[in-house]
């Protein structure tokens, strides 16, 4: 797998789409540093959407494990497993909490699908149920809530296509106006607040 290939997109709530990793420690691991509200001009956020970019397929029997990376003080950084995306679950929303650090770092690591699925199962068994769905390991039955997964994928694809129509270039960098994403996010967030269960319905 090429280090230069862009595989994932991240959307911190209320901020533009991020597709380029800040750091690539290995061909299968990626770090995304997101300025938190403690930095001038940065907007507060507590949730991050992570998704596979359109047309991207992970290697067979693999999935992407998502981590919250906390820099260590005089020691190696610590990581907290948030969940995963992959076959049957190409996108998910993760709660990263309200950080007081200057930068929130999200790690994405391509790992065996079975291992990621097991860790997700272990995580959900000790926490409250989530509407983010379950990863589908290769060869296993699909979850009983396909409408949630399909709709979540459509939302991300819709957002990506919507933002792409506003994209332009600044030098050699592709950019999207912040207002375009804010408009989309405001509508989606309003719907979630007024009808929290709409993702569960196959309308």
C-alpha cells in the first residue's frame, strides 16, 4: 500500500474535511492532528466523523482501527481505542470528548478485521449501546441494523459530494470554504436534535 495514497477523511464537528494525514508513521498507520478550541481561531468540537473516501477499498480481511492519541509527558504517547471502520461500516462518528490540549490527535491504523471487530464488541459490551453500528468481519453475518449503516454512509457521501462542488485551489492545495461545511453540518445537527432516532429508520 502506497504511503502517498489518501485513504481516509475526517470531519471534526463544525470544521472542514481533513484528508491529508499530519504524519504517516508507517504505510498502514496515519495520524491526524486537529487544532482544538484552545488555539486562536479554532472551533470547539467533541465529535469526529471518520470515513473511507469514495472508491477506496481496504486490503482483504482488514479494517481501520480508530484511536485517540494523547501525547505523553516525558514518555511515549498513550492511545485509546474509539472503534473501527471497514467492510459493512465505511464511516462512523466518534466522541472524543472536550479536550483541553492544544491539539487533538486521531490515529488510524489498518489492522486485521477480526481483531478490530473483537475490540469493538468488547468495547460495546462495557459501554452504553451506540448507533454507530458494528464492523462486519470477513465471512461473518451482517448486523441486524443495515438501515443505520447504509444511511450513515449516504450522509457521508452526500457531504463529500456537496463539499466537492465548492472546492477550489490555493496554489497546489485543494480547499473547501468553511461556510459550505457549516451549512451542511448545521442542517444535519438540527435534524439529529429534533429527531435523534431518524438514523434508525429506513425511510
